[in-house]
C-alpha cells in the first residue's frame, strides 16, 4: 500500500466516522428534541417528559459522549496509519 | 456582614487574582500574544475555551430566558452546546494542523486571495464588536446593582481591568485569566443552584432536582405546568414557537458557534492536533456543567417567583423586590388598585413586568440565601463577562495588527513593531467597546443574534469547504461569503430594524425568524459557492496539496512557523 493510498483510506475512514457521529448528533437534538418532541413527551422519565428532557438535558450529555468517542476513534486511526505525532 | 461588603470583598479578591496572573504571564513575542506561545495544555485550553465562550449572556441571561419561555428556551441549550460537536469534528483539528494565528489567516491562505482575507477580517470585526458591547453592558449592570456605583463607572472599571491583562499578556495572559475565571464563574453558578435544589427537592444535584418532586410530593415540572395554566401562561414544558423556527434557530446557533472567531482561535493555542480534539472535549464538558444546570435554575426560580409574588399583597413584598424595582428592571403597576400583585399571562390584566436578565442575579435573594452566596453570583457574572470580552478583544486586535497590517498593508513590519501594533489596537478596541457599553445602541440584544447569523452565514461554509472540498476555489468561496452575509444583513435589517419596508411575523420567509435565518443564509452560501466553483478554474495544485496536509494530523511543528 503506497503512502498516498494509505492517506486516502485514512481520510475515507475519518469521513465515515463523521457521518455516523453527526447522524447521532442530529437525532438527539433536531429529531428527539424538536421534531418528535410531542410524541416523546407522552413517555415519562421520572418527573420529566422525555422529549423535553432530550431538549434540555439529554442532547447535551450525548454531545459530550460523541466528542469523547470521536477522540478515541481518531487516536486509534492515527496510530493505525502512523500519523500520530 | 452586609451584601455590599461581601461583594466588594469577593470582587476585590477575584480582580486581584486576574491582575496577578496577567503580570506573571506577560507576552514577549507575537506568538505569545496571538496564540499564547502555542503550548497550552488541553485541560487548560478547555477551561479557557469554556470561559471564553460563556459570556454574560450564558451566565446572566440564559437561565432567565428559559425561565420565562420554558421549552422554547431549549434552542439555546442545544444550539450553544451542539456547536461544539461541529467544532470538534469538522474544524478544530484541521485548523490546528494548518497552524497560523487567526481565522482570516486560514481564509486568506486557503483561498489564495487578499480579497477573501479582507472579507474575513470584515466579518470578524463585525461579529466581535457587536458581541463585546453586550459584555461591557453586563459588567456595568452587575456593578450598578450590587456595588451601587453608577453603571458608567462600572463599565469603566471593567475596561481598565480588561485593558490591563489583555494588552499586557495578549492571548497568554487571557488564557490563564480565563482558567481562573472559569473556576470563579462555575463556582458562583453552582453554589446557589445546589442550595436551592436542596431547599426545594432535597437533592444536591440540580440536574436531578430538575426532575424531582417538591416538598409537597408533586413533580416540580408538573406543578409549574399547572401554575402556568392557572395564570394563563403557555405550558412550561411545551412551546409557543413553530417547529420549523425551532429547527432553524437551533441550527443557526450551532453553526454560528462553530464559526465564531474568538472560539476558533483558542484551538490554535495547543501543541498538536490530538490536543485540539481533546480541548474541544474538555471545553464541552466544562460548558455542559453550566448548561445542564441552567434549565434547573430556570425551573426553580420560576416556581419560587410565582409562589412569592402571585396574589400576594404588595405591602408584603420582600426586600429584593423593592431593590430591583429601584433599578427599573422590575415594575409593578396596580391596575385594579387592590394592592395585590396579579402576575398573569393576559397582558391587559397583568400587573408585574420582570426583565429576564435579573432572574439569575435575583434568584439567590428570592430563595433567601446568605449574603456571601449573592455576592458570589455578582463576582461570577463579572468573570463571565470579562473573560468573553477579553477573548473578543484579542480577535479584534489580531485582525488589525496581523491580518490587516502584517499581511496586507505593511508585510515588512518587524516582530516588535507588530507586537506594538497588536497592543495599540487592543487599546483602541477596549475604548470603542467601552463607549458602546456606556452608550449602548438600542439594538444590542438584536445584534447578538446577528453575530451568530453572520458567523453562520459567512465563516462556517468557507472554512468547512476549505477542508472537506478540495476543489473549492477563491471565486466560489468569496461569492458564497459575500452573498451569505449580505442576505443575512438584509433579512435582519428588514425584520429587526424595519429597513427595506420592514415587515412583521407573518411576512417572514418560510416562517423563519431573523434569529433562525442564519441557517438559510448558510445554505445559500454553500449553494452559491459550489455552483460558482464549477464554472471557474480549479484552485492551484499548491493549494490542493495544502488541503491534503491539513487533513492529516502529523507534522504540526512545521505548520506553525510562518
């Protein structure tokens, strides 16, 4: 595998990760927090209506997790292609 | 001890701390001044970014807005945190790899054009000035309410402090004062929240208290929904905004966050690409602490407020009520002359108007917390406003000394000369910001939304395409940025300031408010740029190679020299 091809593969994997993580990002905020909020509000989580909880709490927790997962994935990927500093 | 004594003590201690740090971290080179020498640890950078980002608006206004708007306030919570996912995944690592000092640096180099650079400088200046005026106002507000000095004197004191550490230490001074300011502001935000959460729900964690039962055994959210229905407000947990507007505002705030120059430059201050990713994670964790607590505070204070004032005799109002009446931010107009406060959703019968901005500041007083806690909130509000103001001032000064003078007007300027120019432009920027703080234009609140819209409509597409779309050329990027900004300006001026014939809510395009229009302008920017780039020459090979190197994390050392 030539160096150039390796870099191409590295970039494609990176884009794949981005696509997956950003679809989760979209789902918890725009989908659960706004578009489906009324449907989810019929479900309760303790004192919260679920849709309301996503909009004011849940989405933020998921955002943090997404960045942590991204770091993990990218550090592994950098190592695999020998691109870590 | 009285509240005022406590406030002077806490403000005095924190201000001396900031000044001490500034003296310790004096900048000696332009690299120190613009990017703190480029060796900040990810943890410190995360703390600094959190303070940089969380302004007087996050600290003072946001919980208040949520308190009054309930579910509709979620746009700020999701918008101002979700932007960090975009920053971490789409911008920070690549911009760090690119190196250099400023956002216009990237735009100018990537699009091999000083026209692109100038457009970027223009946007950076507009965005930062509108923002900084609001911060200075916040400083003045805290001073006037808690220290009973004139609001202008408050602004002036704030100016002197920022001037001192921003001019002396540049990014280096700002970074370490911001670390201290984060600690102050988060402590100040959390202490009253925890106190009140225990008072109302017996839970020390506000995020859990938020969904718990009150002392009467009813879930707080259910109780507030009921109170709202009884008093004729719309239900707290459901919104009044349309779904499409919610979507577009949230998106505009997210994308605007990711396009704000004073946040982006923070990622230039770390050593390597993996550190840039890590600092984005730290930053969001530190921000999330405040952002998940704010809606809990909103709920607590709203409930407390209604229970304290609604249908109670005016004579029996507590001390804080009259204190805030004196500032004019809370007014009672006994329309039916019965001596009782009627706080109602119906504007014709409602007798009490409350400025949203006072909720966080008044909250500890409403809950009868000790004086030192109230004083702490004042110190925290100042920390939030000052840290953001300093970050913005640095962007303004770097845009002038680095992007305008060094890169365009006089490239032969010496290192020392550039550093002097940077300091001089920081001084001028502080003075202009102070002027706007003392003589705030009526449209400060409106222009903050404009700042996000502008960042979304201009920077975000240009930067992301610069990284992810190798064939994007200068013609496309410049046209996209210009059309994006002009469209955004047009929409804001038309619907916020009644230019171009004005218009009301029913005239909004696709039912989208000016706050959410940044998303539309951003989409237009993308489309225009892509279409034009298809009909104009590809960028030179050299630039396409530059994009290739930005995409891989190794070899950062070289990129930082210039």
